[in-house]
C-alpha cells in the first residue's frame, strides 16, 4: 500500500477510539493531539480528581513549541515562578555561592518556563476536558489484544474495546508491566533516593532555593513564591535501592531521619516537618530505558517509557514532546507504521536528554568530601548570570508540522 492509499484508508475508517491511562502531563497532552487528529479519546486516571501538587517543573527547549502550538503558552507564562536565586551552603551552613538557578540548570531566562506542576496539569486538562472523556478514580485491570482491537476491563467494573491503548501512567507504569513485564528490566537506579513534601515557610524565603550539602546528603528549601509554604527536598546517596521502603511511608520517614541524623542548618526542623507531612513523596532517583516503547496496539509515552530522572530537569519536556510526536505519527497512519515512526523520530531526543545525567546532573550531589569541595569550586567559578543559550539536548528535536486534521 502506498502512503496515499494508507492515508485514504485510515481516514475513511470510522472514528478510531483510544484509551490513555494517566492524566498528569503526557496523558492530557497526548489526548489533546489525538483528539485534534480525529480520534475519540478516553483518559482513565486512578486518582479521584486531577492531582494538584505544586513542586516546580520545567518546560524548556522543544517542549515550549509544543505548548505554544496547544495555545497554552500565554497561560503558562503567567504562571511562571521566576525563581531568582539558588544559594548553596556548606556542611556548616555557611554560604558557598549564590547564583541564578539557570546558571546551574542550563535554562534560558525569559524563554524557558518553570511552573508549579499543578498549574501545568490544570492548563493541559482545561485544554481538552470538553472534547475528551475522563474517567477519574478508575484504572485498567486487564488488557487483551486481538486482531481488531484491545479489550480492556476496568477496575471499577465494565469492559470496553479500543483501537489502541496508551500508557501515560508514570515511572512505575502498570501499563508497561502488563505489556512488558517487571519494571526491574528497564529501571536504571542512579544511586540516590529523595523525599519531597511541603512545610511552613518560617524562613522568610521568597522566589528562591537554598541547598545545604554534606557528602552524600542534600537538603533544599524551594520557595516558589512569597507564600507561607516551601517545598522541602531531602536527597541522599544510597548504593542499592531500599526496596522495602518504597512501599512503606513509615519506613521512608525512618530511613530519611536516620540518614540525616546530626545534620546541620535547618535539617532538624525539616525532619520534624517530615514526620507530620501529609504529602510526602519518596522515590529512588532513576531512569526508565527501554529498547521498544510499544507492543502491538499499545504504546507508552512520558515517564512510563523514558523517565529521565529529576537530575535532568527534562521529564516534563520529554513527556510533552513525546506526546506530540506520538500523536503526529498516528495522524495519518495505522498503529504499526505510526508506532515505528514515533520510536524512530523521537528516540534520539530522548537519549540526548537522558544523557544529561552525569554532566551537571548527579554531580550536584557529591558523595565524598573531596568531590564536594571540587563541586563548590566549580560553582564559585560559574557566572552568576544565566546563560544566553540552553543545553543542546533541550532543543535537539525540531517539531515536524503535523498533517492537517482529517
Ligand atoms: C519531586 C519531583 C521533582 C521533579 N522535578 C522536575 C523538574 O524540575 N523538571 C521536570 O521537567 N521534571 C521534574 N520532575 C519529573 C516530572 O514530574 C515528570 O517527568 C513528569 O511529570 C512526567 O509526566 P508523566 O505524565 O509521564 O507521568 P506522571 O506525572 O508520573 O503521571 C502519571 C499519572 O498516571 C497516573 N497513574 C499511575 N498509575 C495509574 C494506573 N494504574 N491507572 C491510571 N492512572 C495511573 C498517576 O496518578 C499520574 O496522574 C520531577 C518529579 C518529581 C517526582
């Protein structure tokens, strides 16, 4: 079949139906673009409603063009956090240096965006909610692929058949597990764990981050505004992943308290707040690396397929760009040709961004006193001004123009 025959064939068929699992970043972005291309889209999300949560995330490089084409760039510009200062402290709590955050992250002032995660998910959801079916408080129980579709049973009861199913359900994706087996095969643990939670801003911090380091330990306070809340972040080196703690919030609190016992600066107060925190998020610092992102009529997008870890600051941008590319590849093709094109056209960008770890990534969290001294020397020598250009990986893909909607 020629490309023109295939196009005519695909577009003359009845409206194709798809199910997307996950309503955070990748899910609603994919829903937006697939709806644009004429698909009937359903999104299933296990949380009872759109998850808020305000830790800051970045939208950079190529991903800025995705949100511009979605029409939500002005809204995100209004929500830009504009962190103005990143101050590093030594183990005794004395200042090492104070920089513009972009000097460390490679972001570009006036162009790249940093927004509260909840502001981004809300903007994405608002852009699609009138055109797409959302099923909150539910999830996929089983997936059964046949020649003509994917039979899905839902945890909340009922079953439906879709032409395709997409896993946008994050780093610990259940869709991936159902399709490819246990996560361990694809999970690349980077040697650190972290805990984030909110606590009262009793520090007078405003639009800034302060990070305390000792070898193998980092504690940071992010004040995304002038408000009375800060995001507390505790990151520590751990050569092997503490598997039992991942499933047990009490064990997480105990482990973090044990690791940070005796630490200086504001850490004792942070540990006290950790005990009370209702929004604790604890995980290993990891990437997902897979040789393939699809199988049959099911494909993965965002962290589910290629989580790059927060060390790269590129998880959100990869999710946005991946969603755009995947939908674009399915605009005028069936799932076989479309999924092949998605992998072919997107993998280099993903690999470049996952490769940012190591180059300014984990080196922010040295594990020995010597390495910490070297890092501090390097930070002191950085210009306090943000760079004029971002990292090449951030813009390593030029978005194709999408085929016109059917
Ligand atoms: C503490 C922290 C800091 C970060 N900082 C940054 C940063 O500075 N910059 C940056 O770019 N990125 C950052 N990230 C990463 C960023 O949040 C993710 O890369 C990005 O959100 C990926 O989006 P996603 O939609 O693929 O997955 P996720 O945001 O993980 O969303 C997955 C969604 O699927 C849902 N779900 C899960 N399982 C199921 C199921 N079985 N059925 C139905 N729904 C399900 C979840 O509830 C969730 O809504 C950070 C992440 C964390 C945790």
